[in-house]
């Protein structure tokens, strides 16, 4: 998902040389459909199209920007392997109630926040930066816990100039909730 | 005065300035259909198989007759069907999201919502075409 679409995604896809399909969600509609409020967000879907896990905030592999050290999230990778081996019987498969708690029912404020976000994106991509800001700020005020709306908006402008904050400060904003909720494999 | 841009559930249309009244957007038959797909019919405001009846009490806020044409207040109609919208006055752009029946009751079952998206080469991939395989769906972004 990326408002800049292919231009933003292509360098990463080319560099990664993935063997799986990498799809481009420029309108961020699938992200909305799945309630991906930050990235990364991972979902398990079985052979019949049923969702077995939702919205895991997971890096399988992560590189420390300062040290260059690469660490694997073995706990999560083992969970994926367990699902591959055991399917629906895997202990990591979530019941419907828990999946719903990770993709809560939408309120009007959610879809209104989305409308402001999408209008903001349209304005930003058409060169109306200050008008875009008004819309982005409305979206952020309605749904402060949606990091996707913030991070995409920041990337289209300048977080310090436009929003009077820094990424590190924004992480601490109590209204936003956790950037990555703790991984809950239970 | 320039016209307005209507972004309606993935559709982008330019309409004339005549129906702009502050936050409200009134559209005559042709522009209404072109921008939103809705049509005024005796049974209500209709698109494909869906018809939304117009309650008498709301009629004057929704529909206006002018020069043998009828205009619909698209923003008031959005309020009626609990459809979110956002408006940028400076550039006269309206964005309309989904109506209530599309966004309420999400995930009533375990069924993963279906979708189709292109890859870099433009080839479209559809989730439901992957039946018989396990699918690991991961969202990421450049930011």
C-alpha cells in the first residue's frame, strides 16, 4: 500500500527479487478492507479463503539500521511453519472472535477518517500541499491510532514543518496507542 | 468559476459549477449518473438493483426540480445513506466513501475479503483465484 503506487514500490520489489507476487495497492483500498493500520501487517488465509490470523505486526527479518545486524523473529517463523504443517489444527490459528478483535467493526468515524485521508492524498498528489494537510489532520484527529494515515501523510510532506512534531515524539503520543502492539501468538 | 471534481468510490469526474453551494453539491441527471452512477426514478434514488426511497420529509433537502430536469443533492444523499464524504473548498473537490451497507457488518464470517490488484507488470492477481493454497498476506509500504 502506497499512495505513490508503482513509483514507490518498484525499487523495493526489484531489489528483493521475490518469488511471490507483490501487488500494488495505490488507493490503499485492500489495506482498508483488512484494517491494516500500520505496516507490516500479516494475515493467514487458508485453502478455502478463510482468515486464520489477522493483523500481526510482524517483521520476520529485521536489520538494525545502526549496527547492520540482521535478526530473525524465530518465534513467529516457527508459528508460520506450524500452520504450514498442521493447517487448521495449528495452535496459532485464532477463533473468529479474536480475529474480529483485530479487525473491529467500523464506526462512522472510521470511514469518515478514510474519506479525509483519501481526499488529502488526492490533493497532495495534485500539488495542493496545504489543502492536503487540512484533510490529513482531520483524518488523524478522528483516528489517531491509525499509523498508516500518519506515516503516508508524513511521507508526502514534512513531519516537522507540517505537523510540528518528530517521528520519535509522535511515537510517544498517548492518543496514538502503540506503534506495534506486542506480538500475541497465544 | 471552475467546476468541481467528484471522487466517487474510485470514479473521478469533473462537473460544472452550477450545483456548488458551500459544502453541498447538487447534480442534474447527466452529471449525477456520470459521477456517481445514481439515477432519480419514481421509486427513489437508484443504481443497478439498489433503490433508496426518498422520505417525503427529506425530499426538499434532496431533490430540486429545475428546467425540466431534476437535481439531487449528492452530499445530503450521502448523509442519508451514512456515506462519509470530505470536501476541499479551495479546489472544489468532493470525495465520497462507501455507503452504510458496504462498510457496516464487516467480517460477519471468517471469509477473507476478496480483492484484485496489479503487480509491477500490470498483471491482475485475485485472492479467490488462490483457492487450494495457503495465502500469507503481508502489507508493507515505502514509508
